[in-house]
């Protein structure tokens, strides 16, 4: 099926590393125009080059900390100024710092997680709504997590990801009449395909092998019905589908878990 995304104007937040990088690659294969917004400009430049090689008709890097005042509006304005509109927004920027809830008393860490995961998505979506309404069409995809349904050592992180589901459904109900669709993709655990797939600011910057060893990975797979971990490309395929007004034109307000069956919301 032709997803009709050629030349689509897409903004991907946190597009420089791991899942975000995979999403950029997915849109590139559809020959979209992609703005890669990331706090790590150097890593985003690498992904921009990869996107152009994969078929993107254009790609732009927006090096920004989206938690800063006005940064979200500035990112959307950059897309509008460059391409005259925005067809799809993917709220992917995120951060996790796992800790058992009863022991997690670091308010500064809570604030960081809330600002990156929740605030940036709120700000970017609000900025994108007006031009999408004017155009009479648009797609917003929120990258949540299976942790939104409750997970060990993910209390604060999971609560922010659950918040994204509420926001997405509110946007779907309030703005569907204007042709705007809003959906959620919940990935399972996505381990970067290589250390090169992440930048220095990524939560994976410590190196994949320093987070999970092979024995732990095999144990994780055993708890998944499909017996494999989710890859960035798996998430990208779901996001690209949800962003397509050709393939997903009647789909809004929905939550899709891409986890091999680990969660079944």
C-alpha cells in the first residue's frame, strides 16, 4: 500500500537516537520531509545524513532543548517557515531513570522526567494544532510506553507516559472535527541496535552492554509471547502507519502496544 507520505512534512522530537532515529528512518523510506529535533545536534546531523540516503526528500536538524520556554513553538515555526505547513508530529522525546517508587524521593529527577516526557509533548502539540486546523488535516502520534500500564521501577516514568494517553485522546476528541487525528504508540523495551545508534545525551549513552547482559536479555524475551524484543524499526512501522491519512484515515484516539504481546491494552 502506498501510504501517501511522499513529501509529507514531519516533525520528530528526540529524533537523534534509538527509537527516534528509527522513526526518522521509517519516514525517510516513505520519501517524507523530516525535521529532526534533538538536544544533541551532532547526533541529529548524523541521522539527517542517514535519512537522505534512505530516500527522504528533505531533512532539517533542529538542535533544541524542548523543555526551554518557547522552544517547542520555535521548532514548529521552523517547519512552517521551511515547508509551509506541518502534516505529522511525532512526540518521541523522552527520558527514564528507573527506581523503586518507595525509594524514589529525588524531586529534581521527577521534574526532569515530567518535563521531558510530558511537557515537551504538550508544548509541541499545542504549537502544531493551529496550523493543522488551518490546513484541515494533520496527525499527532505520542510515543508512550508499556510502562504506562504499570511497571516495576517505572512509577514516575510510567505516570508521565500514561499522561500522554490522556492528552492524545483529548486532542482526538477536541480536534477530530478539524481533520486532526491523534494516536498513541506504546513500545516495549527497545535496546539500541548498536552504540552508534545513540548520542551522548541519550539514556543509553552508557552503552548497551552496561544496561543489560545477554542472560538478562534472554530472560526478557522469555516473558514476551512473540519471544523477541521490540526494535526501533518495529516502532517506526507503527508510527508511520498511524501518521498516514491514506492507511489510518479512520483511526484516532487509539493506543497501540508494539511489544510482542508483553502488554495488551
